[in-house]
C-alpha cells in the first residue's frame, strides 16, 4: 500500500477537494513512493484564505518570538536530518551525502533567520527640519506564494519561507510535483515547532496548481526557483497582475583553469561541480574553460575520474552519482548527445544512458572541441555533462565565460593573485569562486545570478529579506508647528 501525503492548509492535513492525486516515483528504482494531492484552484484558494486569516496574528507577534519558532524549526530539522535526507534521496535521487547537505542548508538558514527576529535592521538618518525624526523600517507584505524545484527540495524552499516568515508574512507553498513527500515532511517540522495554523500552507500539484497560486489576486509576492521557461511565464503573468516577483532560473556555469593552476585541486573541484547531484544544480559546472598548456593533463585526469564514478541508488554505500530525476530529464540529456554530434563535438567519455536495469541513470559525460556559441556551450542541459572549451589567455577565458545568457556562478583556478583579482573584477556572474568549484554557496551571502538567471533579486543573506519586505519610511515631527521640508526649510532655519 503506497502512502498518501496531504496538503497542509490552515493547520490541518487534507486531501485535494476533488480527491485527485498524482504519484511520486523513486528515480533510482522507478517504484511509486507516495501519492499526493493534485490540487486545483479551489485548494489554492482555501490555502490563501487560511493564510489571510492567520496574517494579523502573525504580523503582530513580536519578531523575536517569531524567531524563537524558527530556532525550534532548526532544532527539529537537526533531529530529523537523517530521516528527511533518506526520504529526499528516495524521492529525487541525489546521494545521501548531498541530501544531508540540503537539509543542513535549511538548518543554517533557520538559525540565521531566527536571529533576524532580533535584528530586521532598518535605519535612521538625519532629517532636514529641526525637531523632527526619520527612520526606515522593514514591513511585512502579506500573503506570499512560493513555487520551488525538486533539486533542492528543502534548502531552496527554506531560503524563501524563512525570510518571509521572520518578516511577518504568511505563506502558501507549491513545491515541485517530483517531491511532495519530502515537502510534507518539511512542512510538518513547522507544525511541530509551534508555528500558528495558517501561517504556512502547503498545496501540492503541478503546473496548474502553480498557475492558480500565481494568478490569485490576494497573493502579493511570488518567489520562484526553477526552469527558465516556467519562470518567464510566471514573471509575465505576475507582472500583469502587478505583483512583486523574485526569480531564480537557469545557469551555464564555468570553471576557468589557467596553466598555473593547482592541477589536483582543479580536477577534484571540476568532478564534483560537474557530476555531483548528477549535474542537476543550477550552480553545476557545465563548461570547463581551459588554457592550452594544462589542457592535455587535465582532460586525461578528468576522463579517468568520470569513468571511476560509481552510479547507483543514492542510499547505497560507495555510490557517487545518483539518477536523473525522471524520464523527461533522461530524454532531454540524451537529446543533447545528438546536438553535440551534429556540431562535430567529440564525446570523450559517457554519452549514453547507463546500463542498469532500472532507474534514470546517465553516464558522466565529457564533450571536447566545444566552440563558443555552440548549443551545448550555451544551453542549460541539467545533467552530468561537461563541455570543454580551449582558450589562449585570461582575457579570452573571461570573455567566453561572460557571453552566455545566464550569469549565476563562475570559478577560476590560478595561483596568480593578479589574475584572480582581475577575474573577480571582470566575471559577470552573481557568484564568483577562486580555487573552488561553482557549487556550495553559503546561506549568509546573497545567492542569485545576473542576466537570464533571474530578475535582479537575490535570495539568502540580508539581501534575501528584500524579496519579502517593503520599506516603510516614518517621519515624526515633534516641533509642535507646521514644518514643510523642501518648501520652507530656509525660512524655518532662518528663524531658529
Ligand atoms: C540550486 O541548484 O538551485 O550553491 C541551488 C549551491 C547550493 C545551492 C544550489 N548551495 O550549489
């Protein structure tokens, strides 16, 4: 008997009003893991109602008390880390070491945002008139709609809901239809931590459910992480309704390796950034931009590394790389092998579905002879596929890095401090790494990308609060007379 997970609406666990469900599969075995509500616009409306009812109570709860609940979320997540990580591996495939890391990011974010309960810093500044005071405060906005992906099913939602909640907003969350079970386990943590009913609501479903959330007139903010195609549809729809939107979409991240690089360090970083999480991170390395001199040694080592990686069920010991998330992902990644061949790209290793009986496994793949502008060099593949582009100089490497439509993360391996600082200055991505792979961003710094990766907003760190707060500027005039700044400043100052 397959377990059924439920929506969490107004503090109770409920089925979809229609009773409809969808199945969530284990991508390593293709077995059905759970069923979950296929929520309609009615279910979304009920969740928005519950959130609306909870808003005033939550907004008026002092922020330090809201923070204490987030600290309890952190502690419960720590207690349940192993169980949630195992469930996550079963539901979306990445290996257990990585799913533990995913939960850890949410623990870190819960402590960080819990602490914001005693900060949420605004500021004061001097004002133009005598006996007058000015300050700027962060204010809550109301009902926030979250649409989140399957590849970081706890970490990415935590980057959105924790800042939204500490700022006094209420949340309706529509996670990916690939990960309803782990989403329900995460929502349960908030329930058990004592979050008041209706403050966080979970509705599972696919595109139509997300569409109902984005379209609902009472949802003032949409925060989306996922594919570029869906993200731009969300943006267009929400903009038409005058909503504030935060978007986190694709990446086409590169590691630059200069001739003077520490070779062993570069080999390890490239391997894990390109093939870790089966290449299914928006921060994954999908391009290696390598200087001529070091290329032969680096490429030989990478071929050996790629061949040595063990594919399998992410819960099994010794497995390095799990499956792709589903059949559609497998078809997409396989399709890029033909695109590469048609462009004359050489497949050095991999290039096909792995020969295992079940599961959506694809071999770690290296493309050589890739030229700038080719499709495999420009488009996000979201699989264990690395394109190698040869360059002559630092300037050329930076140029190649910057000429894709995405701008999430980039990295350079060099032992030359001048080259490193030039790269920091000239790489046009939201995240830059020196002598480190392109993955592994920490929650206390802004996360997000330039160009087509997003819409200029950032998640995490202090910047992460901007998505979920409005500034309220407050003036207090204690002069006891009419003072009009910008009209009679000179007159009043002349008098006093
Ligand atoms: C993502 O792939 O959507 O920097 C997020 C990293 C992780 C988060 C990735 N901390 O790779």
